[in-house]
């Protein structure tokens, strides 16, 4: 039976394109609610796009525990081999607007929501294991330089490279970004990384620092700079199309999940800070340990409802999993949820794609607000009333495991030559693969050629600190692309 066409309050509309007016050709009447209802909704149907990660694609699936890791984590969804949990994953570019090209040279967001029996767990990751910053106060400055010039409203190579070359901790991520890994061939053919250090605890209260890796079972495939440029023109939505069509055809992409662990003693002995987002943990020192696999097997029914309104935050966690003292992570714990409240409204967790599957959200003091749709706890008092008993579930907290002491003081990580050690190691790794060192120099030169010569000189020196060979190759191509008088 076909649905009856109505207005927003459910009243049937016999003629959807008819409007009330004076006579057949006179002015419209303000009393025509059906017209006003339609136009008013149309005027408001675009919500603010995300400040970062605006362009994205998503799909539903399931996570399955493949290996017992209860010795390092006590979370319920990981307590039994073979246990399955519903998930939703959203992939995205970072710096571009909603209409930008999927093939842009940009990190890729890789966020997964686990609908567990203990609430929703959001693993808000990227496809690169490091990031550009380690001081959270730099984030707005950095993002602004990667977007548009406030006067010309154009992408600006001077802004881009001026920031990066004067903040040398960015070099490790920039090396990754300007290798061919900076232009993945598809969302299916890239890995995901926690980047940040987190803390996991078992039910005995024993804890580890951890980093998580999602390894693509499809392998990794990348595009050259020229291939990415061509795709941006011919099919700017190629990654969205690839993901949707493969899932629709039953070619379900999957990722194997691994965790690296580090004890407090190991962290103290490491040659880098465990809270430094610009550093990776060497696999030889902190080997990968498999614990699960997830598969994406269902496309969204409605993009806006399920992808555009999806809201992830690293603060959305479950028992036995906690953030570390990584300062960039600590700032994200506030910033992500704050963004969702601005973009989607105070009650963004009531949107179906963000709703916990437990059906047991109970916080009587958090009431009212825009788009309150779950009954608002009815007549229950809006505080913890003494005549309304509440159960408090206990689990092992990590409250006594890290003890911090010191004066409240401003802190900004100082630059040292250590910032280039892992970047140099990455350059040597690229040398093991055909053309990858050459492509890195080419990709940098093509982008930096649009910058002023003074900034180009800083770009060359920036990469010289990684490898004189790399700096020299960038310089040679820059002189060809941007000749000097």
C-alpha cells in the first residue's frame, strides 16, 4: 500500500504543487501552511558541515573477536573469542570542504563506532600513524593554513608551507602525506591507526599504554600525484563510489585489528615520549598483537541520516579503556563533542546512528534541549532524588596508576634533532620500494612550486634535515617548475 502524502504534522495534502492565492493569478496567501512548511524546511535542511573531515563516506558492519586479549583489557565486547559487535565506520578527507575531491592529498579519517553492551565506543582514527602537531594549541592555526586564504578564499601554498617549515615536529607526517600514501586509491585499500596512545586495563587493574592498528585485508594501494589529479577532475567522488558499489556487490571490505602494548617502565625507557603524537612505536620493540577483525557489509539507507549525522568522539569510551595524558588527545576529548553539540544539537546522541544499543541511557540531570525525542525521562525528577534508587555499576578504575605532580605551568614542546630521526628512517623505508623516494620529492616540488621563492628555500632546508639527497632532489625540480630570475 502506497504511503499517504502529508505535510510535516501529518495532515494529508491532495495537491502537492498547488498553492493558495487570491484567484488564479493573484498573490500568494500567508495562510498556506503547506507551502510555508515546505519552504521553511528547505531553508534549514543543510546543517553546518564539519570544520574538518567534512567530506566522508560510511558503512555498517560487524566486529568479531579473533584472539583472547582479556589479559590486557576487561571491556565486555572483547571478553569472548567469536563475540560479534555491530559497528559503523566513516572514512573522510580532513582539510577539504564537503564538495572536495576524494583523491586530494590529505590524511584520511578512519572512525569506527562500536555499539557495545556497555555503551558506544568510538575509535576516532586516521590512516596515518602520526600527526602534524603535538601541542593542542596549534590545531586551529594548523588547520587554517591548510584551508583557504581569508582574503582570496583560495588555497595558499605560502600559508601551507610557512606553517609546516616553522613547526618542524610536522616533518614525519608531511613525509607520509607527500609520499604516495597521501593519495590512497580507495578507502578499502588503506590502514587505520589510533595515532594517540591510550590506556587499557584488565579486570585485575593491571594496565598498559596501547596503540591500535587496523590492517586492510585488501592490501594497500595508492595513486601517483598525476593519477590523483586526473581522478579529482574525472570522478571527484571515486572513493565514495568504490566503497558503495563494492559493498552492494557483496565484496565486503575487512580489516584485521592489532594492538601494541607498552608498560609504564617501558615508556620511561623509550627514546621518545609516549604522549608525542608525531612518533610511532617501532614494531620490533612493541610487536603487534592480533585481537579481532571487522567487516563492512551494509551500505547506509540514507546518507544524511546515517553518515552526515554520525558523530564520533574519543571521549565516547567503555569500561577498561581510557585516554592517556597525550595533550592533543586530551583536547580532542572536549572539542569533538562540543562540535557535535554545535552542529547537530544538544541531544546529538539521540540521533539513531549515534544512539547506544543498550537502550539504558539514564542521566536524569541531562534533560530538555533542542530535539529531545526519547521521552525526556517523563515524570522522573531532574536530579538524583533520594526516593528514586539508582544502581551504580562498579568496575576497575585506573585512578591510582599514574600519579602526576608539578606546578601549573605553560608548556610548549621544544624542537630537537630527534624530530627528524623517524622521518629519516621513513625515507630509507621508501627507498625499498620502486620510485617512492622519487615520487616524494616530485610531489613536494609540485605543491611548493606555487609558494614564494623565500618559502621554497625553507621547504628545501626542511627536507634537507631528513636527507640531503631528498632536499637536493626537491630543489632541482623546484628550479624547473619555478625558475628564478
